[in-house]
């Protein structure tokens, strides 16, 4: 009986990785994913949120606003104004190869960017995998939010509205 250990181990590893894949939770930056802030002046901050490829753009944008509201209240202010914002999409192509590869029989592999994991001959299928990073430069203010400024956000109101959608980091 011929045993196909290398391809069997690769399949098990791929299944384990797929089972562990979850969107980036609301957390400080860990391994490049999560939120961060940087003071620019006493009342100005740059806030960012970076999600992995399983985190939808809308979630990244909501987590960014949520963090901006938290920073606003932590610093003793009531509302913030978005002075500048952007969402960047990063796309990598995942290429999966399948076919016959000596000496292990049918073999599967995956290419991320310029690295190939696996071996063999056969067909290749590529698909784009996108991730999003959002940032905003915010100006912190005290008092009542101006009703005529669409770039102004009441921090308490925003936290209350977004809180039910926030998925936090699991406790270890």
C-alpha cells in the first residue's frame, strides 16, 4: 500500500488554517491587524484600522470610526471632525495548482504573491484576495456637535450605535 504522506499533511494543514481564519476583531494592532492611533497635535490624531482578507471594507470603516470615538472620549472631548480620510485596498492573487507531480501522485499547491508552496504539474487557478486599511486624521472638539457639519461625529452617539456591531478579541 502506497502512502502519500506529504500531500496528506499539506491537506490537513490547509484545512486547519481554513478553520482558524476569522475576520480581524476589534483590537489593538496584532501582527499588523487592528487599530492604532498617533497624536499629531494636542487635539489632532491619526486613527487607523487594518483588517485581514476576511474583514469586509464596511467593518474596517466602522472599526475606524469606533476607535476615533473612543479616542475622543479618552482625551476628554465630546465630538470629532474628520479632516482627512482614506481607505486603501491591497490585493494579492492566490494561485492554486492541481495536477500530477512525481513522485507523490496528485499534488496540490498554492502561490501567494511570488512564493509557491507545493509542487507538481497541471492546471492553475488564480483569484484575488483583498484586504483593507482605513485611516482618518481627526480633530477633537468639546461641546455640542455642529449640526451643519457632515464630517462631525458625536462620540457618545457613535459608540452607542456601532457597539452592537463590534466583534472584540476573544479572551485567552
